[in-house]
């Protein structure tokens, strides 16, 4: 074929292709080389604030020294305008670019973007920032377990456009629908193409269950799912994806919402997160050699069960989050786990461990290929409570803390066994006496307060950050769920 399978020439990221090297190896000289030789006129820094959205700072560099200064020293910003818990009297922060995150604007080849890290006045990492909290959570997870915490998100959202009466879709039956019944598949493919050019590892995209018409508009639900990567990169993929989807929607006279609930009786949008644990050799540890769920996997599940009530404090951060977490939907309400059940909190998805070479049953035999009948590398566990109102850094950090906690609980195996369910959860949940997820922002705040010691342990979540999370949830007025339209309008563009 002329190219090796691991060649960087297959990357959608233009900088990776040009340099033909891993982004993890990018240096300042590499970035300057690309900028000078590829017509880059503007460098933009991106960084997330505590509203979960990316902020930007543009540089129109005027000579090589200016460019070198930008990339070496970054810039100072007003931290109190980005984070509620930073005192305006001492608010200056540095933003320093991370070269591995560089990508070219898919719509404007003259603009290069870099994600940034926050530092304080002493040149130390800013303790309270969500990004650093996630880094600490992953570091402590590895320290305790010897494994790497990897994750990937399923990003659900609604695309909204003018009504099209031709080939009407079936209400709430949009799952994997194709054209012409699905109207915005081409827009999703455009979004996927642009997202991939940032370096994001996309698994696939498809239309989702939800679709309906309202006031002359089509509301059509879509999903983009990613591949498992280290948790920091997983969070970055989600941040950039939401930013790109919104930008493209505006350019194409569409609207987009990641809100957890936008209409009663219609499918809400979640942010399901898959996790897997990987050893130093890169081996997935979620199943053992016999294909059964591993001891490590069960410990992680136990930790998720233990801390689930508090995880909602960072994963479900607006009142409409709790309009989605209601009984008899695919969104969870009870704290339990199961295999292949989409109503539980933690699902163990179908893996490739049936011991059958299914491809050989429907295709000619390739004599040059070795059939693979057992593939434990793809096994994950999925938590289904979160939604896109979450600060994705803090959500990933909370999940890493929870999975690590499973190693530290003396009764982890008992917790995993007592929360395992089979069959119809809605029919059996009451009999099993399962604990429930919080039903409101205020209840989530209370549960985070009760369980906060697990999050602050080992210095992962700063106490001031915990109190900021709790304070934000407590500040919401009690939601009037009978006035869904007002709630939806207020939190339509959350996260």
C-alpha cells in the first residue's frame, strides 16, 4: 500500500500530517515551522472557564520574535472573570499553550488553535481549575492501581431547522435513521469531519431516537461517539466538539442544543461516558483471560456505585438535568449496574468475547489474515447519568476518583454484588431496595457535601472547588417542572 498502518499520514489533523509525528512529540520549533510554512496568520488560545465553555484569545503575530514569545510565555488573563471562586483582588493567571493540542481551523486554513493550561503568579499549576483537577485524579488513580484511566464520551444533541414535510420521520423512532427520513445526517458528517481535524478520535456518528416538530421547526437528535483515550484527551475532544458543532450550526442557519431535556415526553440528551482500565503494556483490564468481567472492573464499578449520588453534582448541573433523570426512560434513576441494560446507571456493553469469528461466517476466508475470535481490548463500562451541562473535566475527574475509590473500599465486592441487577429494572428496582440518584440540584449539592471527603482525598478536588460546585447547585431556585417551556428556554444552551 506504500504506507504503514501506523503512519501519521492518515491523520485528519493537518499539523500531524505535515510533521509526520505524534502530537505528543510536538515542540515549539514544530509549531513555528508549521506556522511559517503554511500561511498561518492568526494564533488563537482556547481554554475552558467554569461555565464549561471554551474561551478564546487571538494573536495576530507581527514577527518571529513575537510568535516565539507567544508560544513560550503564553499570556496573562483575568481569572476572576473565568472562575467564580477566584478573588478579583488577586486574579491574574497565566495561560500557557500545550503544543500537542495544536490544530488548524477546518474552515480557515490561516488560523491555528492551541488549548492552554492555567498557572498562578508563582508559576505553579492553578489548583482550582477543572483541567488540573482531572490531571490529579488520573495521576492518583494510577498511583493506587498501577493502571491508566481511559474514557470516551457519547455526545448527544438536537439539531433544529425549518420543517420539511417530505418523508416525515416517525416520532421518537429516529435511532440510526437514514436519509431522506433523517434530515440532518449531512450536517452531522460535516461536524465529524471538522472535529476529526482537531485530532479527535471519532468512533462513529448516527441519528438518535429523538425527533419531533414544534412551531414549524424540526428537532432531530444526533450522536457522535469517540474512541477511548486518556481521560484528559477525552475531555478535550468533548469540549472542542461542542464548540465546533455550535459554530457550524450558526454558519448553516441551524440551531443546536445539548440541553438534557427540551420537551416532555421526548428523548432527552445525555452524555454517556465509557471507561476502561489499561495496564502499562496497553492491555485492557476490563475482562480476564476467560472473558469474564475482571476483578479490577468490579472494583471500579463498586466505586461508581458508592459515589454515584455525588457524581451528579458535576455531571448534571442545571435544573433540566433532573427532568431527564425520571423513571421508565432509558435515563437511570436507580444506583445499579447490569450487562447490556440501557436503564441502569452503569451498563456493561456487549463486548467481542463470544468466541466466534462472525466475519468468517458472512465473508470469503482471507487466507492471509489470522481470525480473531476473542477481542477483550474493546470492552468498556458505561455510566449513563451525565449530560452535556457537565464541566467535562470535572465529570471525568469525578469518575476517575470513583473508580479509584473501588480499590480503597473494604467492602467493594459486596457493593458490586448487591447493586447488580438483571431483567427489567423498573419492575424489580423496588424489591431490590436500590438507592436512587438525586432528583434535583439541591439534592445533588447535599450528596456532594456528604461524600466530599472521597473527592478531596489525596488532594484531587480542592475544598474551595467543592464548595463552589455545591454553591452553584444551591443557588438555583426550586424548579417548577410544570412549566417545562420556561425551564427549557433558560437552560437551552447550557454547558
